[in-house]
């Protein structure tokens, strides 16, 4: 198998257009119940005018203001902004054969897998995602193909390879010594200076955001625990290097000490946050940091504890961590932590991202609070709130609708009936 260059990947990804992005058009949308700004309640009988993929006006009443522009009838629907998932792995999906793919698949194979997963994600109502871990060429190539319209999928902010220590979560583990040497990448670092180098390399290769693995992880095939793995000076060096190059840093973190060390170092957000406590919550608020909870990932791995395809070290960690995550989110919400919706999809199945909403409600969120976390809060977290997160003039026409009220039953978001992204309709209301 020949190694693929970024150029050849991009050319191959362009061929994925057969997946079928809809044609662009101006449009008028009549919305019966419009949650234009989640957290502020519904507006009724609204007209949304769309031009060149962006919203130009939102006005009360059903108006046809421009002759010849098609009208989309959502008068009997409940309309919300395009949903945002702040934590996905768009080019992979855990299962019995996933570890073997490291040996059998090229970057192009991985990008094609990602294109199929991206289509599922978009049709599920998620018009924007943040990918926080995958092979650089595949993830960045797919991101760029979506951006230029060659592939149907959610708009992406992408980290590529996560920054990790040697032997840590994010490094290659559980294979023979020759394989370990073969797969060790430039994202692996040791010591403050080397970690600065790793951050700069990821920025050079195309990262929009820097992802680090601040603690051990459940699915890494090593019995290395779930606590802090980077030293404090390494964490500070990473943050300084990333921020100096205009990149936020998000940290995979389970253990309390690792969460708090990352927050004290100036990390912008924490992914998972399993063992956070009152002291951790105070640090979140002191540093204005965001939590991306990914409870569905915990539920998913809890169901794998007897699966023979999952390495023993991972099964043991899954049995401990999975059941803790719902209560973690309950504590974080009660403590006033800023939460952005995220799922860790790729652990769970692509296209089922919206199942996280019901878990958020179980943890104490109202349905509207949960939707706000997946729109307003997630858009701000991704530094894209000027363009997405609400249905307001100037923003992309990212619109999702369903025929039943998600504020009464949040599981309605699991099967949306209409999806528009940037003014293009990808799922039409029948």
C-alpha cells in the first residue's frame, strides 16, 4: 500500500461529491415555532429570509418578500438552530475491527470512512462539529473537502492528532515493539520544550485547535490509570505555545488532579471531566473554562465491559469510569459550570449524537438548556459564534426542524425531519 500525500488525499476526497451535497439557493422559510436563540423561548409564525447561504432577516408573520425565491413551509414544525457537537472522531467508529484498521487502511480509506460518517452526522441535524482526534491527513483533508462543498458533512473545526506523552493516552499502546516504533508520531512529546515543538508541528500541519491528553484514558490499551500524565511545566508550555499561535487548547481529562492541573495551566476546556469535584468546579469558574461532558461515551463503554474485542486494560477502566459520568454532569450543572454539548462520537455510533440530550436532561438540564449547550454555548466554545449557534441575521442558515416539540420531549431531537446547512437543504420535510 502506497503512502498518500495530502495532495492525493484531497484529490481523492473531492471524488466523494457523489455523496451528494445539495445545490445552493436563496430561500424563504416559514417557521411555525422558532427557537431562534435557545434560552429565550419560541417565537411563533416567523419568516426567515436567506441569501447566499446566510440569514438576512427574521420577521414576524408569514411573508413572501422576494419574487421568485422558493418558500420552505415549516409552519407546522419546531425550528431550532443547526446543532453543534464539540467532541467527535469523525473518521473512526469503535468496534471489533477498529484496531486492525491501523494496519490495513490508508489515509484515503480513513477519509472515505469519515465522509460516510459525516453524512450521517449532518443528516442527524449536526451542522457543525469539532473533531478532536484523528490522523492529520484524513481529518484535515475531509474538513477541507466539506468546506469547499465536495462532500456533504458538518462544518468542522479539527485538532488532528492529540498531543500526548510517550506511553500516554493518545500514544500507540498494546502492540509489539516494532509496531510501536512504526506508529509513534510527531504528536508525542516529553519535556516542556518538546511539547512546544509538538504543538507548533500540529499547527503547521493544519490544526484549528490543539487537543491534549492530560490524563490517562479508558480506551488506550495500557494499565496506566486515569490520572495526570503531563507535568505542570509541560502543560504550561503547551498552553503558551498554542495561545501564541492563536489556537485554543482542549484537554482530555478524567482524574481530578489532571483536570485541575490543566485548568491552572490555562487550558480552555476539559473533555469528559469524570472525577471533577467542588474544587474543580471552582477552578472551571475561576478560569472561565468549558466542560464538554460526553456522557454517552460513558454509557457506551459501560456496555463493552464483557466484550472480548476490547483489550483487558480498557475493559477494566470502562467498568469504573462509565457509570460515573452522569453524576459528574449533574454536579457540574448544579455548580454552574459552562457546558458545551459533546458526545465523543466515534466511541458511540455516528448519527446517534442526539442521544446525549436525554442524558443531559437526566442530569438536571431542562430541554432548552440542553439545546442551548448544543447551539449558543457550543458556538462560543468553538469560537464560531459570529457565524453559527442562533437563527439571526448575518449567521449561516443552519436550520433543523421536527414536527414535535423538543422542549416537551427532548428525544424528538434524535430523529429530526429537516436539515439545512448554509442555505442548502440536506433533509426535506415530507
